């Protein structure tokens, strides 16, 4: 049980900027970081919902609320997944060879394609956030979206073969992979059931998220002959954006 607690704390500290109790890094618990990744999403979703309801209570302008909603997940993660989105955008949109794509993926310089991609992402997130708030869409569904996106990402990481150059593949040992998959599956089922029966969410949003993630991660896995932290960050970011868009449309 102590190791599970360590895994949860390590996962929160790695994938968010939420302050956690000081805990010495334990390499024997690194395999638990990915399985508890969805719990980080749940914490993010709850905080987002609380902050939004607080802003509504105090009558803050809809533009401020929309901007907050559009940018919240990026700020609370320290732009971690957004960094992967930008790096991957540069590599994918370059239309180069596999070797060149891998080189661009590791390049710390910001390219024109990543700038274009992130601006497009922000525009879609802001417009969909405005519609979600102005038309009083189901805000409680925002709790489930980050959980589901991280369940899909965690399962892909545990299932698909990694790139040889991936630092994440070396850090998160694949031992007890079956147990990790079971944890992620349970969390995914709980998130789906909660979205239906507690958050009164739409099966259309969840189904669209699964479809977008599957297509995105399979294409990336094929193009790069494996997956990495940056590629998973890209797939997660695209999937969450698609969820916002669908929630705004329906």
C-alpha cells in the first residue's frame, strides 16, 4: 500500500504543478506512475470545475471564464503535454524521413509548424470554451474528460512499443504491466460510468475522444516506429481539444 501511495504522489508531481508532500524519489515505484496518471486528470478536472463554479458565483465576465477554461489544463501541467504537442507538430508537419522526424522531435528549437499548430489549438480551445460556457453546457463533464484522455494515453503507453530513443521508455519500467493495465482499465470504466450516471455526460463526447485518440496514436506509432512521451502528449492534447469541440457542438 505504501508503494501505491508513492506511485500516486510521484505521478502527481511529474504530471502537474500541484504541490505535494516531499517524497524521496523511489525507482522501485516508477512503474506505478503511468497507471495512476488518470488520477492526476481527475484532480485537474475537479479543480477546474471548482474554479469555474467559483468564477460564476462571483459573476466574472464570460470572456475571463472562457479563457480560464481554455488554458487551465496547460497551466496546471506546467505546459508539459503542450511541449510534446509542439515538438511533435514540428516533426509530423515537416513531411521528412523517419530519421529527420526523430531528429526534429528531439530538437529543442521551436519551428514554424509548431507555432502554427499551437495557435490553431488555442483558437479552437478558446472558441469551444466560450460556447460551452455561454450556452451553459454540462460543466461537470469537464471532470471526466481529463480522466478519459489520460486513461487512453496510459493504456497506449503500456501497450504500444516505444521508440528506441524514448527516455520515458527507459524511466517507466514495464514490470507488472498486466497489473498496470488492470488499474488503468478500472479507472477508465469508472470514468465512463461516472460521466453517464453522475456527470450526465454524452456518450458522443466519449466515443469521439476514443476515436480521435486511436487514429492519432496509431498514425504516430506508425510514422515514428514507436511512441514516446512527446507523442503521447500530442495525442492527449489533440484528444482533449476534440472533446471540447464536441461538447460545444452537441
